C-alpha cells in the first residue's frame, strides 16, 4: 500500500529520534499502522544537520511553509516548539488539510482551543501524545483508557529538569543555585531554564491533562504557577525528617466549586510511589472513581522516548486517515459540543494541607501565640518540629504541618503570624498533598 507521507518540521533531538526509530522499527510499525509511514520532507534552518540525520531519504528544505503546503504530505509533525512560527505553521498545515502531530505543549496549552477548532472545521486531527510526559502514553490513558471513569484528580511530576534538581538537592544537601549550575554544566538543564524551573512547562502540561480529564477547554491563563527557584535545602531536609519528599507537582482536581489547576513544590508522603520518582523521570498519578488510583511512570524527555510518543500518534492518525472525522477520538476526550464551562478556582479557594517554617525568638509563649492564630482561622495542626537553636543563639526554627484548609484562611493566618514581633522574617509556606 502507498506509504503515508510525513513532513517533519525540526530535526533537533526529537526529530532525529523520530527519524531513527521510524527507520529501525519500520516493519513492525507498518504491520501496526496498516501501511508504511515515511518521512518524505524535512524542514530545518540547519540544512547541514538535516542532511547528516536524513541523508538522501527525504527532501530537505529550510522553508517549513513549503512542507505544510506540499500536496503530497499527509501528516505534518511539528517539533519546532513555542508559540511563534510553530502556531502559524500548524494553522497553515490545518488549512491545507493536513493532520498534525505535535510535541508542543506550550502551543496547545495557550492556543489549543483555536487550533482544535480549526482542525475540526477542516476535518483533520491534531495529535499531541508527546506534549505531556514524553514517552509515557498519558494522553491516550486519560483520553481513552479511563473513559469509563469520572476522574477526580491528577497529580504529576511532569518536568524532568526540576525533578532532577530536587533529587540532587535532597541527595547532596545542595542549594537550588548550586545544583542548577551543575545541571547546566552536564547538559541536563537548558542554558535558559526559566520555563522549567519556574513551573511554566509543568503548567502547560497539567493544563492539557486537566482539559482532557474534566472535558473543559484549555485554560492555561487561569493556572496558578510556582516554581522551585526559592526552595531552600533546609525545607527539603525538614520535610524528610517529617517523612515527606518535596516534588514539583502539577495538580488538577475537580471540586464542587470548580477545578483546581496548579503547579507548585509539594510535600508528598515518602511512602507514596510517586514520592520516590527520582532524577529526570516523570510520573503521573490519576485518581478516578471506577478504577481507583493508577500511576504512569517513564522518561519524560529525550530523543527516542519522545519519538515513541510521536510515532504512536503517527500510527493512530494513519489508521484513521480515511475515517469519517465525526468518528475520530475527540481532541480533548469529550465531544466538542459537550465541553463543560467549569471555572478554574483562584488559589485562595484551593484546599490543601501545609508545611510552615518560622524563625522565632526562643522564649516562652511564642508557640502559643502562633498556634492561637492558626486556631482562630480554624486551621488544625497535624505535626510539629522545633529545631534546637545553635548554642548561644536566641532563635529557633519551628516547622508546622497542618491539616487541610482553604488557602485564603492560611494566607490570612500567615499575615497575622508574620506580624508577631517574635517572628523573624517571612514564614515559608509549602503545600502538602497526602495523595491517598
Ligand atoms: N523540559 C522538559 C523537562 C522536557 O524538563 O521535563 C520537555 O517537555
């Protein structure tokens, strides 16, 4: 049967991996897809690099628009990234009746509603398994595998760079800046790691999972995002003494009032499997009513793991190439006319438990003052730790774990606690999720 023809935009790490894996596993992939999948055009600004990877196997150009407009290309794989030229190319591919496979979480989290609407109009598919958690088939699992369930929440380690940094901080007792510098030297972190360390990349990914889980449009601009740049090594150490690990989690939860959509460093009980996901690995925990908890673990980045997801999408699209568009799996799991307008809750309305670290004068009555303020805001204490002051010092660290409360109550309590004359500096507040 005539091969399905693929135009590849960007022959960097993932593009190269896609080319390699497609070639290596061509025979089995063809048996699965029902016809050969062939990359026939490659666009990249770096023609020499493209030539090195592709050889004579495909037409190479530095004009990506020539690929998305080529009448022989059936599927466009977009691996450029970002919201700029990638958006123009994806929309132009759709206008030209091409299916699109993309790893671009930023593009879909921010412009997904517009892109999916354009694709529906043209009767083409936009597939994005590689956009979340690299090689882990989490999009497929949430969109299709769990479709019998009412999904309650998802919590994921969906950024490998930050998980690597947090693992190193814990293992070696180093500061964020020390580990970041080392990670950059070793090539584990980008030269500009802002999107990773500030939590933006994880927020793009949890935005997509949230929409798939709850049948809403993508709403990245409503996400609450905190990264790990101000996380202190001592908080990782204290958390450990209390039986917790700190992970950068993307969390989305359905409540009666709406949907929580947030990324922040989170204490997780060390006995949870997800708390033991180390280094650059990713893991996503999904709680759903029928199946209960399911956990998905694997490599969230890298050439061949991400290519694995890209090619799975290519196989899906190839199988459905000639299917009636109305009978394809909907982009966001739910039928487009069935999307819900659930509000994303502001952070004040989020309910979670807390870790607090206060530096206080070491004298009678201090603890009573702090706990009185918490009680006045209906915040119940779960556990406490007081670090002995160094010899001669008049200052001690108090660490408090609380039961669940609304963030607005905690913020009001912390305003009063910070104003106490015995409290030195700001109070460190981290969120804690039992994930039970
Ligand atoms: N920069 C991402 C990470 C990989 O560190 O996990 C691509 O999504």
